[in-house]
């Protein structure tokens, strides 16, 4: 059983989309039950999975309070708990920890789509067994990863996933910088995921990369397989 945190202190790097691909991939590879939890009340994972967004009165907040709430089936053996508000007012960290212990009895993998503006984020870092960091090949990502390496147990960080690659000289420069930052650690730095109309089409259709046979996605399949191997 693993709790996997998808985290970057910068927004807009594709955390939710990457979380869904990893979650569906883990279910696809292991045939085990997988749960996605979010601390982003936009609940974009629903849209990426081809599900209608819901107005939830019983999302993660109610789960923390009462031990029950909304549970959306995204795919076979793949489930999602939405979030209603942008902030969670927890009486104690213990309540969240107790809830995760219950989830661990039901799900082999729990993935957390983490948003840094929410106070609960620091709790998720403590609860996670493993961390995947999505980002761009830019200065902000290098600084974010450097900070994360200082603040988090390094052994937890399994991969840095570079997203929306534009193949510019500046990006290549920062990608090399990321290699140098990560070189002392056993952390997978992925081949960059290029900006792609094929990915845009998948998002429009509410499909994951595991539901497409497009040859244009072969490289992206290989990237996510390597990240899943690093997690496993």
C-alpha cells in the first residue's frame, strides 16, 4: 500500500492531469484498487476523466468529519473523492491520518493531487510514502525542487516529470540544470513530455493515455511506465 503525493509549489504545471495518468496507469498495471484525493476544489480530474463536475456537499471535508462522503467511480477500480471548498478546516491532523488508515484497508494506492495554497498540504506531505514532482524546464521548477529536497525526506521523492516541453534553448538549459540538481539522488528525471495536440484531443474526449492506441503517444506511454516503475 502506498500514498503517492503529486506536488509542486507552482500551479498550472499539469498536476491533476499527471495524477490521473499515474492513477489509471497503476490500476492498469497492477489491477488493484486506486483512489485519488484532491486538495483542489476545481476538481479538474473529473473533467479529464470525462465525468461531469459535481456540486459536492459531501466531499473530502465530510469524509474527514464523518468518515463518509462522495465517491466518484472514474474507471474500473479507480475512484475519486472531490473537494467542495478551497480550504479544509481540520480540527486535528489525527482525523486525516485516521481516515487514511481506513482508506488503506480498501485501496492499494492512494494518489493525492496536491495544491500548495491549501493549509492541508503540509499534512499530505507527512502522510505520503512517495512523492512525484511535475514541473516545467524553467527556473521556478528548479527552485521548487531544490526547496522540496530541503523540506522533504529525499527518499520519498521518486520522480520529477517535466511537462509541456517546447524544445527551446532556454528549456534545454534548465533541463540540464535539473539533471545536475538531481544527480546526487536516486530520483528519476523523465524525458520531457512535449506539448501535443494529441494530448489535447484526449482531454477533450475525457480519455487517459492508457485508453488510446495512437502511435503519437508511444513516447508518453514509455515516460509514465518509467514513473510507475519508480513508484513501484
